[in-house]
C-alpha cells in the first residue's frame, strides 16, 4: 500500500512522545496554538454545516478524523465540543500517549495507530478531516491531500494548517523556535518542506477540493500569544470543501 508517511519524521516525533501533554515541554508551541486552532475549526465547521458556534456542544452530530493527531491535543477539546472524534497517527508512541491521557480525563476517543491511506483502504468516511501542522512533515503533499479528500464525505470539509516558505518563517519557525527560544527540538522542521499558500491552493484544486479560506496565525512576543489574522507569512490555516 502506498503511503505518504516519512519514516524519519515519524521517528523524530516518536522519540519525544512522552512530552505531548507537557505544556512547557517539546510541544509547547502546539499548546499555545491550540486556542487559535480550535476557534478556527469550530467556527469554520459550524458555518459550513449550519451549526451554532455559541452552543455548549457546537460540533454535536459531526464525525471528525484528526489525521496526524499526535498525543490528542486537538482530539480532546473537539470531543468536548460534541464531535465524535477519531484520531490517527503513524507513530504508535503518540497514540499510546493520547489513549492514556484520554482515559485519565474520561473521554471516549477512537485512537488508531494507522495512516490516512490505510483508513481510505478500509472504506472510512467522515464529515470533516482535520490535519494541523502535518503537511510540512509528509513525503508527498499532493498524495496526502488526495487521501484526506477520500476520507471526506461529499459535502464535507477539511481544516488544515502548515507553515509558509518565506524568509520570515525560516527566521521565526526554525532559527527562533528551534535555536534561540528552544521551543522545539533542533531539526523538527525542514524549511524546504514548508508550503506557500499558492502551492497549497493549487494542490487542493488538483484533488478536486475547493479552497474557501486562508487565515494567518500571528505571534506576539510581547503577550506571548498567538492570534488569527490576515498575515500568512509564517503559520497559516486553510479551510476547504469536497463538492
């Protein structure tokens, strides 16, 4: 079976799987990004499916799959929002960490150590596919998006995020985050694998997907907070639909 998994990338994340739920550890940036990511996912999915974003459980009735879920940082809050969530990751160590944490907090989440391609082969289908901070780690972006499309039912949606390939992203996401601030282990990212918004838009079109939104993620060193905004120079999110 074909796969877009990059074994070197998987090994790198597997080696630090024990740190997934440490807000000050190797995954600190993802913990800091989570409120922005979750707000975007909730609002876009509610707008697309005609749901109330202000409801106590705004995503009730939706079946979601988080592709490249790691330790479950998105799966747990999405479950609390009412969605039925499946989390998949090629790193079994990350899935083990996710399962252990979900049991600790009493959440039922279907975690599987598998790939998007294997899920497609098994005939799985979901209302929406979530895949945040994953595209820059796969071996073939087009093939990966094709698998995500096949996991999305007709009329469904995809919420994605990645890093733009710009001088500013090299300065902030690699030099700043990995070497100066040491938020991430050195070598976490390969700048050459970052994806320009135009490249992502073209790749989505080739897979028959319709890009509906691009939103940037901006970091303020003054407040030490991330926020959504119009600038796409470093991190950005995308929302697409399958006709």
